[in-house]
C-alpha cells in the first residue's frame, strides 16, 4: 500500500487592505495582509496547519513587514483592526531600491545622498 503525504508551506491573502504612510519609503499607499503557515497533507488533502505568521506587504515599494500574531489573528477572524506604524517591522524588501524623499516626495535612486529637489540629506 502506498501513502502519499507530506509537509509543505502555504500562504493565504486575508483580504485586509489598509491605506497608510509606508514606514520604509514614506509614500501614502496601501498594505495587504497575508498569512504564511506550514501544513501536513495526506493524499493531497491538507489536514492541519501550524507555525502561522502574519505579514503586511506595501503596494508602493513591495516591502514586507511582520505584524504581531495577535493582530494577525484578529484580522483572520474578520475583526475591525487598525494597523499602526509601530506594529510593522521590516523583514524583507523588494529588489527595487528606489525610494522617495520623505520631505518633497521626489523619486530617488540609490546613488543620491541628498535630494536634488529640496536638498534634504537622505
């Protein structure tokens, strides 16, 4: 008799969208919240999940932020939750290394140390 089973990772979009100022690039944008988990499947049927982690991804610069498990669980349950800047911790960034000046919003590339529009040190 052959058994087909295994352990794998999955992710789920929790359908939570909030607009806020991005903690990394300073642009006004939205964040989507996702859940990443490990699961055991038997004959391609997921039986149980564990190791749930919750992440928010900004739509402006594609930076990934971890969020506290309590907030993630509340979002998963469909409760009304408001993410604050203090709740977000940067865990990953897009390969896109462009950013905007926090003062004037001018589009900057990595070689800039000062904003050419307003003169702010980056």
